[in-house]
C-alpha cells in the first residue's frame, strides 16, 4: 500500500486532552502501519494559521483534519482517508467489506 501520509502532528496547549490526542494518534498510526513519526507542537500560532480556533488539532500533511478531542476510531478513519492505495482492508473500523470508508 502506498503511504501518502508524510506527516502527522498534534498541536495543542499541553493540556490533558492534547496529550491524550497525541497518544491516540500514535496508536492509530501504529495500528495502521503508517511509519511516520507523530509530532507534538504547542505552537498555537501554527494552528491559527491553519484557520483553527479549537484545540487540540490533528494535522496530517500540514492540514488540520480534526479539531477537539477524538477517539481512536475517528483518528483511524481520518488517517485511512489520507493513506491512499488500493488495499484499504486494514482501514475498515468494522473489520470487513462494509464500505464504511
């Protein structure tokens, strides 16, 4: 599978929710075999430049894709939508050919 995810970053203030989103993003990337380091930044100006007013922010390839807290399944769905490739079988949160993605 071609990996189109070149960067994953959580931007936040350092609060518990921001740290939790970072931890979940690391787990989601690992579960989906996305071999990209998941960064963390507390550069609020960076997020504001993306047009984001709510934190934490999950950015993929420099684009804000989730604002606020999210569970691991939502993170996986977003990562899969960016991952690309023909075989999305490891991306289905339902575990089958349900067509949810």
